[in-house]
C-alpha cells in the first residue's frame, strides 16, 4: 500500500540543527506548529494565493497534500500533522540586589509529533506501529512535507530518532457514515526545518480502501457480541524514560479499557458474564477471555486493521436510564479491561 513521491526521502545520519519544528516560519499553515499559531495542515481557504517567483506564498493558501517519509522510504499521504516544536523550560534564579529574579533556559526539548492517517500508508509504516505496540519498536527518522494545491512542496520538516508514543484507533458507531482515521504520536529526539523543493504526486487514487467508523466486527470467546453497535476510541500508549535519562528506554505499555454499547435485548451473555465475573467473584486469570476487534473495508469482509485482545475481563455494566415516555432501542454499556492488545494491519 506504499505511495510514491518525487522527493528524495531524508537521509539518515545527516547532522541536524536544534531548531524547532517549523518554528519561526512566517505565513505558513504548515505541517506543524508555528509557535502559538498552528492551523490544521488540510485547512482550506476560499481564495488560495499563488507563490511568487521565489516560490513563497504571500498569504492564505490551500494545502493540497501532506506526505510522510519514514527511513529511506515513502510512508504515504497523511491527513494532518502537528507538533515537534523545540521549547525550553524557564528557570528563575535567586532574587538579586536589584530585587529582580534573573531567568535562564534549562535545555532544549521537542514536542511529540501527532499525525492522522488512514489505510494508504506503507507496510513499513504499519510495521513500525505494530512492533511499537508489542514493545519492540525501534527509533526511526524521516520527514513530513506539505504541498500546495498544485502539489509543489512548500514546507518540509525532518525528524530524527523518533519513537512511537501513542497509537489511537477511532471511535466506532454502526450507524455512522464518518470516515475513520488513526491518530499516531511519535517522539523525536530532535527536528529541523529543511529546504523545501520538488513536488508530490497527486494523492488521488492512492488510498487502498474507504474506511468508515461503521465498518467493524467485535468478537469475544464465550460471549455473543454480534449486536455491539458502538465502541469508544482506543489509545495504546508507550511510555519512555525522561529525555535526561536516555531517550528510548521503554518503561510501560498502557492498554486502554474497552467501553462498548450493545442492544439490551441481545445483551444476555454480557449480563450473565457480569454477574458471574463481578458479583459472584469468578474472576481469576483462567476466567478472563480473548477477543478481536476488526476494522473492516466497505465490503464488511476485508480486514484493514485488527486488534487482538488478551486477558479481557468485565468490570462494569450500565443500562440506559429508564425514563417515562421515552422511546427507541435501549442499550447496555459494558466496560472491559484488557491486559494486552496486538495491532496488525491487513
């Protein structure tokens, strides 16, 4: 599912400066935050301005595409990107004879870079996510490029030795027609603004499958989950040691709880499981379950992404409130814990 670009990817091992991610870039909607004034990279305006002879956009413009390179390969078009700015903590010194507290900076740091992406990314990109969720991800360098309406690159930012810190899957709703996207955060060791040259190939036709939040399947061994119609967003977090202690040391993988909604008339198995597991106390490790959350293409058969679930237990069950005169389908909201999630791209 890789996408091609005319621009040569970032060469790893080059010597970066310690500048912030697009810091000080005037007049750019950008791929990241300009201090205090970041706008979404896909922000559209009514009157896009054309670049001058030097290639500089004098005013508002339409961002035609955003592209990500990873390592020495193109990773694909993304929907948005932000963050990566350089910043420093301000330290107050002791009050002097002039009754003023002098200030100084305590080292440079870099924000996490946040991107949203769908189904059209490269195999290498998805492998980076899956290995990171498994606890064996490695740091990667790359670049993010923003192109105008004619797909001419107007901004480029390189990032170095980045580690995935979050993988977020979208909220699901069987009645929704919204497009689905993942939200990924990665933590760079440092970033730099690079010379923006070249053009991107048009993103049209590069996405392999339309992905909707309504297309999913949830299964759990021993429980009828065919009438689960909503699942809240899930974010897996990878925590690392502080930068001063050596970036790259994984300390914890945070697995989120699962909150889902199921039609009350079809929630019998969830109700029985809750009674046995919570009320009666039969909640040993042997009583936990395994399951799977599949994110499907429009044919409702092709698996785009999958989360395999291990060590699943129920800890709360909350039916819809009873209101006199209310109508409509009633639901039961269940909350489950999960010991481990394994991410796989289809």
